[in-house]
C-alpha cells in the first residue's frame, strides 16, 4: 500500500474572520458516493478515529488493527448516500 499526499507543502489556511490558523484538514470535505443503478444503493461510510503514531503509515496501521479487533468498542459511523444525506449510526446502541 502506497502512502499518498497530493501537496505535502500545503500552507496553513488563515480564517480571515477570526485570524486563527486552520489546518487544511479542519476543512475536510467528503463527497457523496456516485449514484448506483443496481439493486442496492451505494453508501459512503466514514469512520473517524484519533490515533497517536510516529507517522501517517503507522496511524493507518493502528486504526486498521483497532477496526479488526473484536474486543474494540463498536464505532459511531457517519453514512452518506448518493444524494448527500447524512446519517449517524452508533453501532454500540444495538
């Protein structure tokens, strides 16, 4: 698996109204999935977790291990349909 970063030297974004520094990730936008023509609708499932790590690769590996661990608590997931409607699902509420 190859790590990719489109612009590793991306400057910090300044919010003109508050004069506070915002990282580009604070403005992260997740697009809805494309419309499907099959029998099931396509959903984009977003899993967000904060991970301590030495680098992005290690953070990804640790997140993946947590996702696979049957002893981990069930996550809260954000689901986006092709129309852009968002639903939050807490799997621990089952």
